[in-house]
C-alpha cells in the first residue's frame, strides 16, 4: 500500500514540475533579452565619443532616451505576460507559483534596470 502511495506522490510531483519548466525558460529568455539590449546599448553609447558624438541621429537625446527606457519596457512587458499566465494557470489548474515567481523576478529586474548608472 505504501508503494502505491509513493508512486502516486511521485506522479503528482512530476506532473507539477512539467509546468514549471516553461516558466523558467520564459524568464531566462526575457532576462537574456534585457541583458542583450543593455549590452548593445552600452556598445552603441561607446561610439558617441569624439567626432561621432555630434551625430544627432545616433547620439541625440531621442536615441539616448530610447536606449534608457528599452530594457525596463522589455522586462515590464515580460512581467505582465508572466502575471497573465499566472492568472490563466489559476483558472486552468496549472503551476500558479512558477508563473507568479517569474513575474516578480522580471518586475524586480525592471526596477534594477531603472537605477541610474555611476
């Protein structure tokens, strides 16, 4: 009897873990997109020194604003999607905690990207 209960418990844990991996993959892809955007923006800003810095199309206030706001917008959009998936998981019986945790992680990442650099 104990063996049957143990198998049922393992089957429940395995089915609960099936829905966790998509949430983890989503967080990793979203975080990679945020970090990639920050890296490309940093490399782009490094070219705005000297004579190239006078170019208003590449180094003006509008491109600088877009580079500064892009990473938080990506993270906030991904966090909103994670919370939306958590809402759907609650209604459908999926892994609510995984999507909720991914949403909070991405929300914190958005807050970190809004901090001013030194």
